């Protein structure tokens, strides 16, 4: 089944024992049960504009979201030709407990310099220098954040808020091993695997030859090495200019959403085995695109009665009211 949710439903996914999705008209997350009934709404605190790219509900019921504030910065003091009245976006990461008490907060203003971004025009009047798009929790309970505009993953200490390391980008601390492309760029959707490795959807537009792929790295956090142990490019050599995701499944296969593919190609979803054989491929009609795709064992407690719009197991006048 499907629902035309218009602007409500971005990043729709199973999140622990709930469903989470974003309302882009009013900028908040919706948490629903298996009957698609809304049980909670979530947004950032302290006048931070909630972002739609990711939300993580944790084992203990806490949840992590992020958002932005915009500050007036005199960029002429930072870069030559900078706008003295530039509007610059900075990121806030916030963790809340089950009672929506703020228990942890981290901001890019305290830890990342605007000039770490070597790709955008820092003399522009509007500067989005960071652009976060994915959250992951490492096995030591610290936080991994993906920053597309910085081409990097950072690890944040959950207690102190200090940056533990930076992978990729202008401040890269790691040596990439056995990776012919020497890292990733403009990436999406980081995942921590059971074996401790990480997977990343590498949009790869800034490689010498633009290459979109999924990469799996084995990180040595002491020696600061990132060993490429698996990667995958589609036989059609899709190039993804935005969006995209990769999910390692329990059976060892990898589910890949190729995001916004160039040359007008429609959304494509591919599942491949560890030895790179395609076992599932879904092509949507031209004009459709997918931000993120996940595969999960999940049973919806929703009836399939045609016309029961309010899902009360009965067709009556209340279903007509649901149309209004």
C-alpha cells in the first residue's frame, strides 16, 4: 500500500518500536505506532529550527535530532572579500529523554570553523557551510555525524561534546588504505555495523571521475587508518547528485537507494549480496526520487478495508469527514 502524504512523511522509517517521519510544512518529527496513529511530536528546543534529514530513537527511549540557527557574521574579518552582514547557518545536535528533557547538546559553533569548508563561496551573503545529513551511534555509545558540505564524518564524545576524530574533508585525520579513490565526498547515510565497521553512501561527485558507490571501512581509531573492505558501484554506473542511502541487512546483503540519479533516471533501489550479485532491483517511474530507503521486518496493524479512511474498521459517515 502507499499513502500520498504530500509534505508529511520525509525520512519515513522504523525507529526502534515506532515509526518516525517528518512534517516539512511545520518542521517537526512525528512518532507513530504500528497503526499509524500519532503518539508524539518532536522538535528542537531553544529556538533551533528542526532539520528533516535524520532522527535516532535510542534503546533507552531517548532520541537525538538536529537543527540550525542562523547568525549574522562579519565574514570580512574571516575571509578576504567576505560579506560583513553574512547570514551563516550553524548546527545544533540535541538529545532528549523520554519526557522531552534536554540531556545533551552539541553545536558546530563551538567545534568547527567556517573556513574548514573549502568548497563553497565564503564571500556569499548566505552560507550553509556544514549541512548535516545522518546520525549514527557507535559501539562505545558516542555519536557519529555526517556532514555533506564538509565531506566528512566526525565522532563526538557523548559526555564532553569534544570531537574525538574527523574522517574525510579538509581536516581529515585518517589514512585511507586500499581505497583507489582515497575516501568519499558529498556522502549520505552512515551506518555502524555489528563488526564495528561503518558503511557510507558515497555520492562521490568530487572524485576525479565522479563515482557513486557504497563503501565499507574498517576504522582503526588509534592508528587513524580507514581500510576499505567492501565497495559497490552499480553496473549502470549511476551518478547520484543528492540523497541516497545504504543499509546492511541481517543476511549480509546491502540495500542501496541510489538517490537523485543524473540524466533524468528515476529512483532505483538495489539489493546486492556480499559478492555483489543483484538479488532485487526496483525502478520507479521517471519523475520519482527517493531520499532514503530501508528494509525492515514490520507488521502494520492496519486493516485493508477499502474506504475506511480513519482506520476504525468500519465504513461510515466518519470516513467522509476524513476526506475534508
